[in-house]
């Protein structure tokens, strides 16, 4: 049986972005339509639409927390409060591992240039950086979410 990390990395290597890969690892277990989940998370890869701002593995985790809390709590105020709390705790933990949450700093290049894309390929950044961020995000989610 595949772990969530295995499923996410396999998804990433098959062409899903980092955000989609994290959400995909949880969609079935959280009883969320996978096609819808992939559609919603589609624009968050590459640091949100390749703007290289907040890492897609991080935004994917934030979406997982939102889904988790919307299924757990009926009151929207409570849903938001619990989700915001989890986002803040996650952010602290992710920064403790990586120092930052922004894609540009994590990848150390500009994905919107030919030079940056060459750097990604030549230095195996997707495996060394992106896959590590995905693995770490799922590890933190697993610590935080108790079913």
C-alpha cells in the first residue's frame, strides 16, 4: 500500500504540480472529488502560478487543513479559526526545516527565465528541493491531523 508521501511524489513526477501533489495525497481519504481537488489546486504550483511566492507544497497543505476542518466543524467561524491556527503552526514547522516558505528562495532561481529553467534541470532541483518540500509538508500534516 502506498503511503501519502509515495502517492504525492508519484503524482509530482507524473506532471502534477507541488500543490496538486499534496492535495492529491489526501483527496480520497477526505472524500473529496479528485478532479475538483486537482482543479482547485492547479494554480498554486511554482509558488502560486509560477510567481515563486509561497511554495506550492505549503499552499497544498493549507488546502488540506481547510478541507479537514470543513468536514470536522459545522460553524464557519470555528472552521476558519481552526484552519488559521493550523496554517500558523504548519508555517512555523516548515520554516524551522527550510528557513523560508517562498519558492524563489527555496529553488534559488527564477522559473520564468530560460537560465532559471536550465538551472532546475542541471541541478535536479525538482527532486532535491520540490520533492523534499512535498515530503516535509506531508510529514507536518500527518503530525497535525488526527483522524
